[in-house]
C-alpha cells in the first residue's frame, strides 16, 4: 500500500482510540495488515529488494510525503483534522514500518534488519501467490484510501 493509505488508516485509528500506546500499536499492526493486500506484482516487488533502487525510495518519499501533508492540510483547512496525541501516535505507528525499513535499507544497521524482514514478509504473504496488475491494485488502493477517509470523516 501507499504511505498515503497507511496514513489514512492511522487517522481512523487515532480518531477512535484514546490511548496513545494502543493507537501506535494498532497503527503499526494496520500497516502490516494493509501490506498483505496484494498491491504490487511479484516481479516489481523483487526489484525493490535490489540495492540499486535507492533512488526509487527517495522518489516515493518525495511524492508520498507531500501527498500525506496535502491530505492533512486539506483536513485541517476544513476543520476536520483532530489534533491529539493518539492521532499523532496512530499515524506514526501506521507509517513506522516503512520508515524503519527505509532506514535499514540506507544504513544496514543490524538491529533494524527485523523490520526489513517483516516488511517484506507482509508484502509477500499473498503477492507471491497472486499476480495483480497495476490496473487492479492502483484503483484498489485509491478505493481503500477513499473508504478510510470517509470513515474518518463520519
């Protein structure tokens, strides 16, 4: 899933969970569950494991982070953004796995390797068994994003 979808799941969790610790934990778990939904084809996923693609990671962050900030700014503009510690921690938890994976990818710090292993596992649970074309997974991710935002706005 895109980081934007993960951030939207964090918004939903942060809205309905009052505990910062539980919000972070549920956000982190939501990331793993959303990544199990086939959202990349297996061939493309294997390319992300190769070391020469660090530029792609940077591009994703330059696209994804502005999209997340835009989403948050629009919610704030329309007075729909709930600013609270549980909200902060839920969104942080929902995004943490990819940032920890990226940090491991860039630094190769051994203590972060577990996050790389778990992150790849969560993507590959179904993706290795099921080919999903971008023509299916892209609209699917946009639909999940729309549903999450709708739930958040309720």
